[in-house]
C-alpha cells in the first residue's frame, strides 16, 4: 500500500513557475513508476509527465520544454517543476504511483494560472 501526498499548488500569474511535490509513504518508493496527471473542469484526467523507476521521463506535448519531472528516491518524493505557466495549465494535479497491477493516487493539488 502506498499513500501519496501532493503539495505546492496555488495561484500564479501567466509566465510564472510552481514546483509540485509528491511524498510517498508506506512502500518501497524506488520500484514504482511515478506520474503527474491533471484534470481541468469538464475535461478528462490526462497524463502530464511520467518517470520510470530507472529515471526515464516522458511528457505530453503541450508541456514539453516547460515542465520537468524528477524523483529523489532517498526522500521518497517526485517533483514537477512547471515554468512558463499558461492559463490552460489550470487544473487539479494528481500524483500517481504504478507497478504491475498496483495503482495509487494522491488527493490532488489545485494549480490556477490567472492574472
């Protein structure tokens, strides 16, 4: 069992930056593939960025070059650095941990990009 706790969301102006953190509790963090998803009002949840247990990363096209996912296995934490934020990045951001049939979600953190 894995418990995920996100933090770092908030209100930011267009062009600004935020760093989201997701702390994992209760299992061997380093064996899980981790991901950040987001869900905007009226839209489906979508993958934003992922990082494998070996550190291989992938990003959805709209955030490439602006967002960076990273993990610190010593701290059981995954991060999402978000730069050059746009209003369309506004959403609830969720952390995910996955391995084989195991799939865990955090409670979400709100990111609002507005002037």
